[in-house]
C-alpha cells in the first residue's frame, strides 16, 4: 500500500490529492529543477519520466495500475492537443512551412521500418526469437513510427498477450527515450544545431524562415485570459465529436485485402485545424500555455503506469529495441543529409516518430520557437496514422519468414 493510501482518504479525496502532488511535481521540475544546467540539457520531460516511475514504484503514490493515470492519458492527451491545434492559423503557417519537414517525417517512418526489418532478420539468423518476441519487435516498430499508443495498437492487431504488452512496455520506453533525450539536447543547443547544419548543408532552414517572417506576425492574442474557458469547452467538444466519428466511420476496404481505418486523432486534428484557421481561436490568450501544461501532466501520468517489477523478465528484448532506435536515428540523419533537410525539422520528425504526440511538441518548444509546435503536432498525427500499418506489416513479414506463421 502506498504512502498516500495509508492516510485513509476516501477515493475521491485521494484522487484530488494525487493530482495535487502531480501538479506540484510539474511546477517544481519546470520552474526550479529545469534551471539546473544538466537538466536543461536533457529536458524537463525526461526528469518527469524518472520522477513518475519513482512515485509509483517506490510506494509514494498508488501503483502503476491505479486507474487515474490511464484516465489522464486517455483524456488529457486529446484535450492538450486540441488546445495546441486551436492556436494554429494555417494561412499564416504556410508562409513559414515548406514540404521538407513532412518529407523527413515520412522518411523517419521508413527508417524505423527498415531498421525493424534488419533487426528482426538478424535476430532470426543468429538467435531463436519466439513469436511473442517478434510481436514485441513489431510493437516497437509501431511505437518507433508513431508513439506509445501505436505500441499497444500493433500488439492488439497481432494478438499479443496482455503479459507481452505490459512486459515489453518498459524496454520500449527506455529505448525510445534514449533517442528522444538526444533530440532534446540538440533542440535546446543552437551551437549543436549549427554543427549539424554545417554537415547537412540544408537547402533551407526552417528557423531562418521563422526569423524572416517574424514571430509577432504569427502569434497574436488580443483576447483576454477568460476566453480560454471557451477554448477548454471547445476542446472537450472537439475531442468527443472526433472519437465518436472515429467509432462510426466504417473501415475502407483495400485492394488485395485488408482495411484502412480513419484514426480519431486525425479527425480531431482536422476539426481543430479548421477551427484555428477560420475562427479567432488562434488569437485567444494563454491557449498554448494551457495545452503545454496539460502535456506535462500527460507525460508524468504516462510513466507513472510503468511497472518495474516486470522489467528484469524482459531485458532480452531491450537490446533489439535499442538497436532499432539507433538505426532509426542514423538513417534519418543520413536522409536529412541526402535531401538537405535542416536539423531542427529532422529532430522534431525523429521525436514525433519515437516519442509521439507528447514528446514532439515538447521538442519543438525546447527550440524556443512556438511556431514549430503545430509542425510537431502534425508530424505526430501523420506518424500515428502510419504506424499501425507499418508495425503490423513488418510483424507479419518477420513472423512468416522466421516462424512460418501469420496472424
């Protein structure tokens, strides 16, 4: 029993107290601990990763299976993204965006898929991976294209066991966060960006385009803070409508078999982008700040669900996961060099692949340019849409080639 549960609070009071502790942790990490040079380099989100794991695995707050944490993840993420997306005016954004950021995002998905295929075939040649382990690798490919939510989705599509989903989740987080941490360091260090761009020699630099256009022309918020209440209400409505539509839109049959489903996240993205572009939501004060605070809460809650007790039993999968992530990062950098894509666009795309909806907007924020947040959100949405299919396809190939089975 955790420390807070021993206080004998009722369930409802306990939930309020836990939320209070979580917000206090976020406040101190962002306001004070983040000022420490080492923490500034690795980024506040990575600190929240370790704090979240400690809180629930060391008996301070209720354990990883406590329902509140999954509730925050499932509800908080779309609400946070809604608020960030409402602040986007595509008519202004098109003046600072080109095709390169989205090209490198797609190439990052290719890099993860190629890396997963290489790792899986090599594993099959030198070892004897079980079908469950290959499914775990396919789940990791899904996570490496779109994020944590795709890890679960690919596992379900390949009929992975509940034990595999839970047991492989911690190695997946560690492997992905290693790459995310590297990208955070680059995002917060302009001198490193200059060195990478000196090697890449990009045809254009998205940061230079932001400077040329002028930040004040992009971010205008003449409304007062009370209008943010309207944004919160609209975020709730947009989330509800999007997930309702996602549940009733029938799958689209594909030639040769299979179906294409329309992710609720893409529906939500479309609705909020239209509202932000053609209404005055983009001008509402404190909207991005509200979305950012919600993102930090989701980050903390996500890693409070990680159970260290199952970690030792699944260490064998950590090495293939980590190798996959390294291959992704090397390939996406080589793609950036080949197609002359600037380093900021590249690291945001890589973070959108490896970290998904939570990490990519934070990576964009660490660069100091708010205009890059919508780029990161849109990249993550693209990754989420592609990841289930990429992970499932590579998983089926590996299962067929190595084990002679299909799902």
